[in-house]
C-alpha cells in the first residue's frame, strides 16, 4: 500500500464493502481507493441491500459473512431473490475454517479469508474490473 495512489478509477461503479468492524471496513476502503477502485461502505446486510437498490448500484460487493442486523448469508439469499440486483457480483470474506464449503450454496464470485490478503483481493477484483494502466496483459 505504499507509493502514490493510482488516479484512474476502474469499473463502472463502486466496490461496496460490507463490514461491521470499523477498522477493517476503513482499511479496506482506503486500500481499494489507493489501488484506483472507487469504494464505499456500509455496516450490515440490510444497508447493503438498500444500497444495491439505489439508482446507481455498485459494480461489486465485498461481503463479510458475520454481520449484525442481517448477516452475509441472509443478504445473499435476498439479493439472489431480487432480479434487479441478483447479477451484481459478490466476493465474500470471513474468518474461520473451510469458508468455501460454508458459502458454496451462495453462488459467490470469490472467497477470501480474514485477514484479507491484499494481493488475493486484487486478483479477485481483476476478474471484474479493467487492469491498471501499464499492467501486463494476459494473452
């Protein structure tokens, strides 16, 4: 996370970070913005659903599973039931073992363990956003 921020924002919309821990939430938003991704955040699944239903929804959701009010599992169930927002990709992150098995039924686009490895996060995002200017292209 050192160096100058990348000025060009990539993708059509923001990455929505859904995390109840203020320090983790802020760290992820700062990191994403530093890497050139527009980012915003909410505290729980209920706020995330409301944000997805806005006129200009985010391009991707970075979702913690263990949340107050509405957890990540219930968020994803409700998101998939709403045709207007079902296609918005979701990358989940959480602590605990065998995360992949926990989220298999949720049909997510990526899965990361806490603490989130910045390089792993960038690899997940690279599948949904244009690469940074000057980055090597895979042929």
